[in-house]
C-alpha cells in the first residue's frame, strides 16, 4: 500500500530530471497520470472500506429501540447513494451536561448515549474492534433536509450550538471551539448537499412526468399494405404527410398519427 502511494513521487522526480527534448518525457508523463489515477482509486477503496467497517461497528453497538423501521446503517440512502459516516464524536447537552455520542451521516444525524460511561481519545479508539461499549439511541434520527444549525452568538467563546429540527431544538456544546466549528460546518455542508441532491431528483422526476403526459415524440410508421387510399390533391398525388388512425391488431382504434408517404 505504501509503495503504491510513492509511485507518483518517484516518477515525478524522474520526470523533473529528464530533459525536455528527451524521448522518455512523454511516456513518463503518461506513467505519472496512470500512477496518480491508481493512487486515487486505492485511496478511495481504503476510504470506502473504512466507512463500511465503521457503519458495521455502529450497527452492532448502537441499540435503535423505538424506531418504526429497521435501521440498517450500511445501506443505500433514498437519494444520496451509499450511506457515509461524515463525522463522529462526543457532545454534551447544555443544561444537563449529559454526555452524548453523535454520528453524522450524509442523510441524518444520530445522537446516542452510553449505557456505561467510557473514555475515548478519538474516533480510531471508538471504532476499535476491542471496544465493546454499547450505545443507546437518545432521540430518533434527525434528517438533514429538515434541520437548521444556529450559533447563539458568533462572537461567543462558549462552544455552544443549536440544532433545530421541525418542532424540537437540541442545545449542545463541545469541549472546545474548534470542535464546535467542525460540527457546525459539517452539518451545514451535509444538509445543503442533501437538499440540493433531493431538489435535482424531484426536478428530474417532474420533467419525466411532464414529457410522458405531453406525449412529445415522433413515431416512424412503415406501411406494408394499404387499401382504399384516396388522393389528397386534384392531380392525384398524395401529400407528403398523411393523417391516419392506427390500432393494434384485433383491437379498437386508439390513436392517430402522421405518416410520410
């Protein structure tokens, strides 16, 4: 894995040491592009594997009691493709100082709490296979197309922020300003992406329905046999286009079309 990621650097160093008019420069540039593309694919594969592993960890460590439908974390979303874990960490309720573990996915935010308090120095330790901590869902999933994130006072040094969801407001705080900034930015970005993707999907579906309803299109008809054709011009010629009624064999007429003659 580490050797593959070093290929572009090695090829780039060779390319920089190769004269402009040398015959090897073009193959080296092509090799550099291929190596960078390979590294990108490898990195994407690693990220997908890590994301899948963490979703499976959440599935086995979070008890989702009270949800009407079975919540499968490692699955497809309604309009955003595969579910992705964007951010996770510890937050607190402002009033009670209750410790919560938050998981931000690309389609919803999930707040949980631990049955027994435990310490974690980072996401790697949280998602460790040795970590047998069981979490319980604190509230139903907060879907990101229905949220609004607010800061009580942008100039405040207190790491507070509020999440408004329909008729409920979650007042939360983090351990420092940097963590608050990260949560606010990531929730806003995910919410905007969700809304924009959902909007495009609805517009596409509306356009498809409109085209289907309007019947816009052309139909090419080839006449193999015809009887009792009448001329449309006084000189006995047919117009370029003729208007006929068409039907399926053995059925009543149900449509009309223009045909070329």
